[in-house]
C-alpha cells in the first residue's frame, strides 16, 4: 500500500471514529437514564468513552497527516483538500484540550459533527499529490499556514460552545428574530452537508459539461463543470449538449474557475434548502427547537465560559499566524508586507472582529447570549474566508 493510499485509509478511519464519537457524546447528554437523579456518573463514563474514541480518531488523522507529508514531500497544507483536513484536525486537537480542562460532554455534541462535515467537505476537492508551486516553496508554509489553522481550529470551539449555549437558552416556543437567525445557522450547516452529498453524487455519475470562455488571465480556455450548469461562465459558449445554463455568472467573479465554483455554491444552497425541509418535515418543528430538547440539561454558564476561553487562546495564535507570520512571508515572496489581497483583507477582518469580541466581553460585560452570537458570527467570517474567498474571488492566494 502506498503512502497516499495509507493516508486516505487513515483519514477514513478518523472520519468514522469522529462520527461514532458524535453519537456517543450525544447519547451521554440526552440519554434519559443518564438524566435520572443519582445516575449522572453513567453519562460521565459514556463521555469518557466518547473522548477515548475521539483520541483514537485524532491519532488516526495524525497518521494520515504524516503519511500524506511523506507522499507530498512537503507539509500537506498547500491546497484546499489538505488545508481543510488539517483545519479539522486542529479543531479536534482544540476540543481534546478543552475536554481535558473542563470534562464537559456538551461541547462534543456539536464539535465532532462539525469536524465530520469539514472532512467530508474537504474530500470533494482534488486529492492528487502535486509538487509545490514556486510561491509556496518556503519554510514559512509550515509556520504560517499551520499556525493559522491551529488558531482557527481553537476559535471554532468557541463557535461550537456558543451555538450549544444559544440552542439551550433561546425561547423556541414562538418565532422571533433570534429563532430565525439561529435556524439560519442550522440551515447553513445542513447546506454544507448537502454540498457534500451533491458533489459525491455527480462525481459518481462522472458528470461533465464543457464551456469555452475567457479565463481569469484573459486567455481563451475550456472550463469543465461537474454539476449541471445553473450559472455558466460570463460570455461563455457551451460545447456539446447538456443542461443550461440558466444565466451567466457576473463578470467580476474572475477567480480561478470561479464560474464553476459559483455554480457549485448555487447547487449547495438549493440542495440545502431541499434537505432542510425534508428534515423539518421529519421533525415537524424547527431544527433548533429539536436540538433544544436534546440540550436542555446543558450547563449554559459553562458553555459561555468555554466559548470565551477558546477565543482568548485562539485569537493570539491566529494573529501570530494570520498577520505576523503572513506579513513576513509576504515580504520575502512579494517584497511587501501588505498588499490588500482578498485573503489578506479577510484575515484582517477576522483579527478586528475577534479583537472587538474580547473588547466587548472584557470592557462592556457582554456575556451569555451576546457573547454567543459573536462567536457564531466569528465562525461565519472564518468559513467565508475558507470557502468563498478561496473559491470565487481572484487574488494571489487563488492557488489554494
């Protein structure tokens, strides 16, 4: 078995173990017999089982990382598949640290499922082992990218704890702005899962649709879609038969193969809408309301504390990797510390947002629900940077 095949197998094992760990943590929190008076220790024991499963899954994913490194010949964080899987590994590492500190099962109810979805999301991108392009051939790749991923992984725990807090405390008995936005967050998670399902479905069917277009470099080129074209390339011409397009992508959307990626985003939104309403019909209530029944015995103040601590730890790490190390590498690679590249701009936005988070928390006394909403918004910013900025907007980081 080659190093690439071994790494893929180990990643699959970690995916399965994280899924199993998600189930165990959920049962440890929701099982009726664990909620009976005098039997709380049973839930704690089951939580420890979930933690052991998570540790084994993390070791398996660590094995994936090093086998992939051996196959690549460089640290495997140079494309979206590699970076996103590494990001999920850092999220799990942060969860392990938080669990050791607080011994709380509630964070695992959402952290592990999110990590599972992130790995599944990563798996739809090309996995081929390729040599580094010249711009990435630097030791700063190890330092900058891994530090950013670690910081974002820790900040993601803040989101998970904050979301658990909101699901537990927001009144679901009547519709309101709070229930709307909380349900929108749940829809976004469902849409990400739908994206994975749709991508795998069309990949399995070997679907292709080719267009002739002028690419981001101004050259005549061919663009291959792997999903039916809802949004075609701007001023593009379809080659052969096939569905659509129904309309063209905007001309300003000129990242690497941006129209195809924009089309994928549309499919994700539509697929998420359909899957969301299927789940709603099964549950016969809002998804967030169903989760509230699951999480009603969660220690909400502890979730608030964990959410804040995750930001307090993750923010300086992200700042070091996303701004300081990034600026040093940019000076070496492009002879300037700052250039307003889209990726740089969104790294700055992320920094400013979490700086504001800590300011409001420490100076204005924003705790509980306000703090939890900020942690959710922060994760949205991180995901926007990871998904939309990487996939759609052109820039010096478009190689990702």
